[in-house]
C-alpha cells in the first residue's frame, strides 16, 4: 500500500538533541524527556514548530525512537519523547499495565508544558504503538491544551475484553513474556547488574517455566523485581471486571464520551492482538466525531518495524502487503493536520483493509507459503454489503449452511489440563519478546520442534482433544472479511472449563505441501464461569448444556475455490491463554487439575455455529 505522490515537509533542518530534560508534573514528580529540535548552523532554528509527542515505558532513548525524533526534527517539527513515570530516568513508580493510574494526568501536564515552550506553535500530535497508544488515550480524555491529531498503532481499547484477558481467560502469551521484558528495564534491574542478568537469563529461557505453570510468587526471577511480579499476579488473578480495569490508560471504552474531537489515525493487523480494540475504537470515535477518523488493517505483526514485511510466520502475502515507511505515513498525517498541507491522506474511504488470499499456495524462494492478498478501501466496519452467514456444526465433522437435524448425538472429547493444545500462530507479541516461547502469525497448524509445548509435529487436527468441523472443498472463491464469532452449545463434567475456537483456511495438497496447508486466521476463548457476565462468576452444573459465545475478533481472507473452511473446537490454546484446571477454584492458586469430559452439541435444539461475515462480491479489487 503506497502513500502515493506527496510533496510535503522536506528535510531542511539539522537536529539539536536535549536529553533527559526533567519535566515537572502537578505532584512534583519529574519525568525524563528527550527533545529533538530543528536547527540551522548548530543553533535551534528561529520560529515555532508543531510538536510530536510520544510517552513511553519502553525507553525514550531506544534506537527506533531516536530515529523518529531526528526524522521529524529535520522536517520542521519538535519531537518530544518522554519516559513515563517510574520508567527510565523518570521519577516515581510504574506499577504496571492497568495498575498505573497517573498516565492521564501526566499526559495532560506534559502537553501543557509543551505548548508553553518558546519553540512550540501550540499544536501537538501524538504517536505510539501498544501501551504508547494507550498513553495517547489517557491524555486525550483529559482534553489537554494543544492536542490536534493522533496516530495510534495497534493499541488496546478495553484491556479486560481483549489484550490482557479475553473471554475471561488470562492472555498468558502476552503478559508472561511482557512482565519479564519490562522487568529487565525496571528500576530494580537498573540499580543492580546481578538482578538485570538474572532477569535476562529468565526472559531468554521462558519455556522452562511452561513446565511448572501456574507459578506462585517467589518461583521466578520476577521475585527480584517485585513491581513486575506484582503486576503479573495481579492481572492473572484479578479476573472479574471491576473498577481496577477502568482507568482510561487501559480502558478508553469506559471514557470514550470524554474524547476530544481531533483527527485519529489507527493501524492494526490480523495477527496482532488489538484487532477488536482498533475496529471498535474506530466505530465509537467515528460515530461521535466530526474530525477525520481513519483505520488501516494489515498483515504485519505487533511492531513498529514490521509494516514493511510481506510475511508473518510461515506465510507470505505478496509485495502489496507492505506499508510504506511508517514515519512517511505519520508525516503525511501530521502535515495535513498540524501544518495544513494537502497530502492526499484524507482521499478515499476512511478504512483500508488488506484482504488475505488469492496466492498460489506454493512455497516461495524465502520458504514461505504464497497466500497473496489485496487492499480494500471501505466506509464502514463491518463492510457494507456483508452477509452474516451461519455455518452450522454437523455430526461427523461437517460445517454447512444448512441447519442440523434433531436428535443428533453430540461430539465429545476429553480435556486434560496437563496436556494442553499448543498454540501454533495467532496474534500475541512480536518475536523479539516471544522467541522460542510461542509461534506468532500465520502457520500450518501442526506441531513444531522449536516450541517447548509441542511433543511432536503431527497436525493439531489429529489430536483427540480437538474437534474439527469443515466444509466440503469450495466450488467458488469465498471472501470472509469482518468480525467472527462462534455460538456453541456445550456441556462439561467440570464445574469450570474453557472452550476455544479457531478459524482455519485449509489448502489442498500440492507438491510443496503434500499434506496440504492449514493456515490459522483467527481464534478465541471463553472461560465458562464468565459465560454470562465478566462482572460475576457462575460455575457449571456437571452435564448441563449451556450456550457459549466465543469472540474470534475477525479476519479478512479469500477462501479460494478448492479450499475448505475449517473450525477447530477444543478447550485450550497454550501458551496463548492460561490453562483452566477445571476445578472451579480460584485460578493461579493451586496446581491441582481435573480432567474434563466435554460434549459439543449440534442438533436442531442446540444449533452450534460460526458466524462468518461473507462479502458477496470481491470483483472491485
């Protein structure tokens, strides 16, 4: 996807860098702030400039941010990069995701400081990925002076709905590695090299802990960094949705009516972990604002640098999947809204979506499966013209649009928490955080020898605890683009358990893949005790049939002629999600587990189905 022909802010300045300027907050705390200023002949340039602000817990002096600061300063912006409270050289304590409640006020105070500086023209644009997208949310709801535009990359919207928890389950694949990586840059590690080395060794060998989960306080190297150990256990054990989860930094959804009317660009990806967040935020802001609200959905992983990649995991989506240089795209956005330039960034519909599929299915020179894809440009999410089709589960493993018959026996499997289904792909964390811990992105759904959770390389579909429901080979290409959910009627012998669902595009065999290629698209989970409400727990009666809704967030994919649409049902997806011990007891407090006997119903009284957003025609691409 190209930014097109564009002549906007050019390189015309040198850069002067002021490092670790300590900016005062309302309570007297000082936050370390790096300032990148346009300069001429070694002196700060005369005049005033718009400000680009990022507030980060990820080290404001890291190479990516340093490059960003210099990029914007050379083009006539002042770039302000700030370590949030308790991180880097900033004063105070960072208590962790959800637990840190200073971000809104600190963000407001920073904006107020910025517009008062002699180099500021009074306008601020904010940037950032993930948590630094959330710091943008937090300051915005305070309506700070000068805020004129935002560029938010793959960030949460309600961290209890998705990101930290999902369907009531703990998103272990995000939070477990994250706690260790954050601890490595925390105050305890910065003060003591022995602590830093111990945390790095643990972070590089997280797979060792997979053998002993759930761990207890004191069991891991996080005991050396109590801030981060407390964060992990607080978020793993505090499962009910209550006020803890409602601060604006990690729950904009509860505060969206307080948002100012400013232009917002969002980017996300099918293989990140903020798809629901980004699409829901787009809809909520678009309905409330008069300012331009835009959304881009691509195939890259959860990272700043991955936008130029054409592949994730084992799958390549073609050269069209690349997004132009991130800073060039952000420059267009801010040139338009902070400098009044006409950059074409507002041309066309507000949503750009990369729809996957249409490739050859063969292995390319880089060893990736060629899946292909194309860009769609749309006005709404879900897309105009979407038909939400129910594909019903049938006895014998069928997946059809016809409703099931009466009196069909349920499909059964046994779930042993000591032998969970391994995570093969999906949207969790970028590889630099999850190396050897989990496979991220699009993969053939079979065991991998490089993953500690895999005992073999057999297809996941052959496991006894995975039920497979799939269509016959398709007679025509079928585009599925939009939100996806599963409605499941099921019973369990356990008082609490999980049910998982995964949507898969099944390629027929070819010479490169003689057993075919089963490519994961999206997945989800529901913890039974939260089936009716996230605010309160309700245990199951053994053997009683209940209805469960599983949110798979969404996808955009062409199932080509000859492919099959597959739905996999199980009770675990580990280590993406923590494993339910099936005991009904408070989670993460005991290693005791029970084997659960599960029954999935698919008859006329219990019509289990997946709801697919089918696009009637894709001829316009």
